[in-house]
C-alpha cells in the first residue's frame, strides 16, 4: 500500500511539473511599450501633366446663333430687308443699295478672345510640407503664337483651376488647393484665351516652344 | 509531504499567472529580455518612398473641342500612374533576449500591438487629433548575435507598414507599440 502511494506520489509530482512547465511557456512573462513617431512634414508633391496636346477646333462651334437662323453648319440666317431704297441709275445699270444683312451675334464667341478649356491636363498628389495647401500656377509660354503659314493663333491669356467657373485670363494665374493626399490625384484644367483674328486658313497651327508652363509650389 | 509539495506547486503557478496578468513587468526589468529602445523616431516620409520623380509627363493627348456655354471645352482622360501607398520602416534592433537553445520558444514577441488616441493600428497626428495614419506592425526577422554553450542571444525588431492611401494631413504622427514576450 505504501509502495503504491509513493508511486502515485511520484506520478503526481511528475504530472504537476509537466503541467506547470507547459503553462509557463504559454504565459507572457514580460512586456514593454515603445513610443513610435514619424514625420510627414517634408512635403511630397507629384505633378502629372500632358506634355503635348492636339486640339481640334471646329469653326462652327464658335458660332452658335440662337435666333434668326436655321440649320447647323452651314447656318441659314434670313434677314428682312429694310424698306426698299431708291434705285440709282449707273449708266445702263440700275442699282438698289440695301443695308447689309444683320449678322446674328447672340450665342457666338468673340473670335478675338476664344476661351478654350483644356480639361484634365494636369493632376496633383500632395501631402505635408509647410502648409496643408498647394499652389498651382500657369504661365503663358514662350510659344504663345501658333503658326500655320502666314496665319496664326495667339494665346493672349491663361487660367488654371480644378473646377471650371468664371474664367479670368492673364499672363499668369494661380489656384490654391487643399492637399489631396497621395491616394487619389486631384485633376485640373488649364484655360487658354485664343485670338483667332489671324486664323485665316484651315490646317494645323503649332509652335515647338511651350504654349504654357505649370508650376507647383507650397509643399 | 506529498500534499505539501502539491500545494506549493499550485501556489507557484497561481503567483506566476497573477504576476503576468495584473502587472506586466517591463521587459527591461527582466534579466532575460530587454528593450533596446524606449522611443523610436522613424525616418520621415520622402518622395522616393512613394515615387521616382516629382514631375511626370504623361505624353500626348488628342482632343476635340466642343461648345459648352460660353466656352470651348477640350475634355479627355488623364491616367496617372500609381504610386506606392504602403511605406515600410524597419526597426531591426528593438529588443534582445537570452535564450536556452534546448527550449523551444517563439521567434519574437507573443503579441505586437500598436495604438494611439486615434485607435488601434494607427498613429495620431499631433497637430490634428482627427487625423490618423493606419499602420500594420509585424516582427522583423530574428538575428542571433551571440552563441555559447549555455545558449544564445538574439535580437529582434519590428516592421511598420504605413498605409498612406487615405492620409491627407501632414505633420508629426505618434503612438505606442506594446510588446508581450515569453520569458524563457
């Protein structure tokens, strides 16, 4: 009986030791905390832009009369003549001189100041820096006159932004935008004011020098 | 005698569990595991963490202007290339542990938890408390720095992966990294 008890005792002792050792392994015995910090203050800014653009302009899109005309291109604009003028005899000819037909201007764009909005020609990722905002600026470039033989188109002003509202044209314009972060780029437009007064021929108008320059600052 | 031995054994076990759960001892207080750093200032975010260059030309675009109200509008797509939105910082030597090679022990802390006032797995912006920087943390590979007949000394660290996809506020971000170790 005693022998038996001792044996049992040893068995229990071994079992206990094994149990205690097993529990000790799975129990966290020490812990610590570490302060962690990182700076996102240097400013990361990435500007994307289309380096070259070809824009097709349909002259008919410049003239969209809303009254007095029918058709689309060509438009047919009938004008009721003024009272019949007195005719004049010029030798064998009889000439009746009327006032020139009225040219409807309602809805048409002044060809000397055509506002052309180039949507989605630049995009921005920006995070951090000296402020939470970024300034995007556009300047008229050194190739502001687009040539086509003796005809030309002049860029007389530029504007820039992210949402087209009321355009204001000048030699340079700036827009201040909130930093969009790095995840989703912020897209923007550049608007050009074109003088088509000397655009007398169809064809391609171009200049090897840049028509506008975009600069990003503030981050 | 047998009963006494059993009681002592259970008492020792109870004491060990209570000590671990009620008052976690700082690792540096342990003779076997020590923290090598109490504060880690990670390298600031730089442009080359996310992209190769600050200005990227996207090439040519063909458009046709159409009349929209008082303007001509030439619309088109602008496909921006992706950037790396997960930035990694490694702290290779954050803790050191003396181990007995005869015992099997996990390769690193049992638990890693990063938290701040912005919540778990995120650092908080010190200037803008509403801004948070999501972070994932995992153990860095373990390195044996010394070995002798009684055991070996290993060093370990952590790898922090910052998710920049939704972060819009710059500034200083901070938080606390909690580590639980098994004491060999």
